[in-house]
C-alpha cells in the first residue's frame, strides 16, 4: 500500500500556521545553546525512528523494491544524510559554547595561489575519514577572509549578533528526501530563522514523517509543515509575516515567484531590477552538471573505475538529482574518447531501468533525444520507465544546443569534444571557458585527472587554476559532487557569481555545519580509484546494508561499527 499523501492545506490554516511560527520566532532566536543542543539530540533519535518507514514510503513512490539493493539510495540520500547533519550541528554548537564558533584548526587552513584562504573541513578526524577514504574537502573563501578574521568575522554570525526573530518560507525539493529537512535545519540552527515548510507534491508523503521526527520543533512554534502546489506556495511566500524565502526547484519556478509569470511585464521588472517578490530569496535550482576528463595516462582499469563512477552519477535516483552527470566534456581527438563513452554505456547496462517518477520526465526525455542521429539507448523500459540515453559528439560550436543550455532532469547524458587532446593545459583552459560561458548552471562540476599528470608542475598548476576559476559552488576532482552534498560539513549551493536577474543554480548556501560565510566554493578531491568502490556505482549489491549501517553509525559513531560498514561497502 502506498504512503498516504496529505490533503492540500487550506488558505486559512496556512495563515494560522504562519502567524503561529511568527509568534515563536522571537523565543527561538533567544533560545539558549544548551536547549538547542538538547533539541538536536532529541531530533537525531526521532529521525532514526522514522528512517525505516520513510525509506519504505520513498521506495514505493519511486518504484523501488524496499528489500532490494536500490533501497540503499534512499537510506543514504535520506536518513543517513539528515542524521549526520544533526550530529555535525551538535558538534558545531558545542564548539560555539566553548570557543564562540565551530573550530577549524589552524593546521587546516592554507593560502591559495591567488592569495585567498582555504579551509579543510573534511575529514574531521580519522573516524570521519573512514566514510570516504582518501577524500579531502575544502572551502575556498572570497577575498578578504583571512586566518586571523575567519572566526570573528566570517563564522556563525547569528550566534555573535542574534536577530530578534525571522520567518522563512521553505519550498521543499521533491526529488531527494533529505532536502526539505536539511534546508530547514540550516535556517533554524545556522541562521536562527524559524520555518514554514511547504512540501513538494512529488514527495508530500514524507511530510507526516517529518512532522513526527520534528515534533519538538513544531511544539515550540519554530516549524510548521504545509502541503499543496503552486497556489499554496504563492500564498506562503507572499504572506506578510514571512521575511524570507528559500526555494529548491527549477529556475523557472524561482523566476515566476521573483519576477512574475513569463512575459513582457516580468521582463521589464527584471530589466529594472524591481522584483515582484521584495524579500530575500535563497535558492538551489539545478544544473547541467559537467564531467571534464583531462587527458592522461589512464589504464583500462582506471578508465573503467571512472566510467562506473560517471554511470552512477547518471543512474542514481533515476537521474532526478541536481548533481546528476549531464554533460561529459572530453578532448576532441583524444585516443580514449570513444572508449570512455563505450565504457559508460556498458556500466549503465548494469543499472536497472527506473521509473520516471518526476512529472514531465518522458516529455523532456523526448525533447533531448528525438532527431538526434547518434543517440544510444540503454535498457528496456517498461510502462512508466525511461531508458538511459547517451548523446555523443554534440558540436560545441552550437552553443545554443539544448544539451548545453537546459537541464534534462531525466536519464540523459550528452558528450562533447573540445581541443587539446595532446595538451592538458590548453584543454583545461578551453574547458573552463566553455563551462563558464556556455554551459548553463553554477552548482557543481567534476574534473577527472590522473595523479601522474599532476607530477608535471605545469599541468598541476593548470588543474589548480581550473579548480579556482570554474564558476561552480562545488568542484569535485575524481568523484561525484553528490558526495559533497552528503557530507554536510561542506557548504552546498550555486556559485556566488549568480544574480537575482540571472539566477543560474541559485544563491546562498545550505548544509555548511561549520557556519562559514563569505564562501566562494567547496572543493572535494578523491583518489582516481579506490577500494571499496563508491556506493552509487551501478550494480552495487551491498548499498542497502551500507545505508542502514551508516545511519546507525551517524547516530553514534564508533570504531566497533567500522568492520560491518566495510563488509557492506565491499559487496560489489
């Protein structure tokens, strides 16, 4: 039996709930750290309690066998991420109690080649490093942030100078079940802002579970949850008791709220920079997520590992992820170019064809694939399913091609070639310019780089320059940016070069449990290959057991739990 979906919340009830939360906002802003910490511990236990039924409901909604390996996607992207975030927020508040801000040791700070500051925030310790062996996550700051002023001027500003109470309308994402709770937790515990969360109709079934898990917040009038579509969302964001808005969704939804329905009037408002919605709006809005392959001395096994990684970026959650790989960028005349596409295709064949549970996916899939001469289809879809579609060798000169300008939001991966097969430095220059100037979105990008290439100082300098210059909120090296999303300690959001008039992937940050400010981007680096393989690769048989074990680990980390996690992770 499918999970019950609540009825749309009436206009009267929305009004009552918003005003109730408004009344609670002042008390929430003044709440003592000891009480916040107690709440976070209660919330962590409560979220663990709803983990199993919420995962089962998500599996039913997405056409996944709740007893099969694919259920692990929901364990990892749902309860594991939320429980980890709650634990990291507790650690941050304990640091604030003792030191005034979440602690980043001086040894974790470094100066980039352009003089800006970078801070390592993952791993936190040896036990944390066990989650993603060999991975290192850093935050790059905007100019003006230094090792001396970071803690006093660019961290945890709410706890240094609390406001008197604010209300945020949160329009929840419908694709990944950790998005709505994480967005609210960020507003509540990092910014001190109470929330009215409107569930997305796609995953409104999650709402009752959140009401149960977050009952202590609801009882304090720090959170309310409402249901409905565009009409209810418009009422909520326009309510006079709402101070600010956070949106996870599409840029079209964002622009319709901020500037009004598409047409001459909204165009005029945008040109004059006179938004219809005159409130602070933060947002996370998707991306044509690129994967750039820097030429190098890859072995067949190394290419196979990275092809599996890219295939997992496509297949995970039926490709309804804002960080799903959507565009592969390779050197045009590289000898391994076609072999890498072939290997991704072979890896996708190990991924089950998935239900297209997100509305409009079949129409978008046809828009991207119809009329393309070289489309490769993988899988045999049944009713309601979509095959994986590879679109190789798209002409980069056709800069207005849909594959560069529009997020597919379905199971489509395109590929294009740029000059520089024999010159990694020239290729990286071309790739950075192409991604920054042609490809839509500013959320996340991936670079695949061979470690032997980095032994050449010129290539290493070019890679570091590319990481700095890519206008993306997250740049991942040799791994999926989705891992950065899951870690919680790294900030997640679009690059700050976006503007309200050209919103791209959005503005503002979430997750970010170190409560950092003046952020330019997050950078996550991983080894070219690893054992065990990442849990998102197609055909991973242990991912469901791994997800359950990691939820338990994040509830109470212990070295005693590591062997069981390792055994599940090794079940390829």
